[in-house]
C-alpha cells in the first residue's frame, strides 16, 4: 500500500497537473464571465467509487478520498462481501462498510449496480432476479442507503411500452424500500426527449437520473448545455466524462473531447444542482483492477474540475 507521504506527493502533483491543463485553455474562451461564473465557490461535491481506486478495497478508497478532500464514497453492490456468491447484498456487511466510511468523516453517498438483463424479460430467471433485487433494496433500506446508481437493461429496440413496463416493475420494488434509482443515461435514454418521456410515463420520486455527460453528448451534442427543467429536477447524480462525436465509449481527457467543460459546469450550476459528481472513463481507468493508473487519472480529473469550479 502507498505510504502517506508518497500518496500526498502523488496527489499534489496530479491535482496540479489537472489544474494546469485547464489553465492552458485559450484566454478568449474565458473572457467576460457572467456574475454567476465569477463566483469562486461551488456547492457540488465529489465522489470516489470503491473498485476504481488503489487496491479496490473500501479502506484504501477512504484514504484516497480523504487525501483528495473528496466528500463522498460510492459502493458498488459487487464490493459488498457475499454479493457475488448470493446474488444480493445483506444488511450486516453493508452496515460495517457504512460505519467505516462515516467513522472516517466521509459521506456514504450511494451504491451502484448493473441490473441483470433477465429483469427485462419474464419467466423463472426474471422472478429469481427480481427476488434478489428486492433483498438488496431491503438491505439498503435497513442501512439507510437511499440512492442506487443503476445501469438498467433497457431494450435497445422494440416498442417504447416495453421500457415503460420495465421501469414500472422496478418502481414497485424501489418505492417500498424507499430507495431512489438514478438510472444511468445512455443507449435509448441518451436524449432529453427520451428522459422526459420516461419520467412522465413512470412518475415516481424513486425514478431519477444519473446524468452521464458523455452518453448524453451522443444524443444531444451542443444542446447538452441546455438541460430542460423536467430532467433537471430528476438528476440525482452526475457522471462527468468527455467523448468525441462518432467514437462511442472511447475515453478522452477532459480537455481533449468535444464537450466544453466550462460550459458544461455553467449548465449544471444554472439548474441549481447541489449534489455529487464523479469523474469516469478516463484514459487511465482500469475498473476492478488493483493498479495505480486509475488513481492518477482521478486525481488529475479532480484538479481539472476544481480549477473550473
């Protein structure tokens, strides 16, 4: 494990590099800021996710977040002991994880899960996985964890009614547990129109959005900076990344892709978002692997975002 002194040195240099990358933006793009943009403060907060930091343990993620002065921790279901064996999380191990995070002075912000594709179908497999989903949500309820960033198996083709049916079934599980689902935007849900329609067709406090800037760029392009009110009020979490048109999931540093991050941050402030941000899909990211490149990339991203804010 990295020593405290070496970790602090690496954090300082990586943060500085991210801030320097932002400072290299041509001055003409930074001219004449509005009154709101002159405000040097920021109400948004930052999240580190277990599994993409250090040795992928809760303990090292906590130390990393403290070193970078990040406020929150997100815990994927797969990082809770017993999940991979049982197919669902239990309250006991989750209670221990939450206690570690809060004892360190950090916020247990959210959990993350890729929901199984069987949920979009019918039959015994779907029934089993809905049962496992119910158990996991009950565990979250017991531990007062009320936000799940979810990759939902939205049908890529077929009638829109299939999407509505799936989300209606999911809300019947989320609502009794009191857990909000921040559905990760993308695929069929990468346009403002689709997201607005989903919120209209499946109205629920528990039906919300994890706004992935890279995915929505592929659906909206320059319109990404005009977040409509029906979407804005449902954004429970934001994933910050950059992409290039026509290149799908390919990772780019924040200053290299097509998204103008200064305009993006201004749009987030305009809607009054006061929640959490997490950088993702950086060229150094190696999810679920205990390598240090991800640590460097995340620290760089922190420096870049803090410089903009």
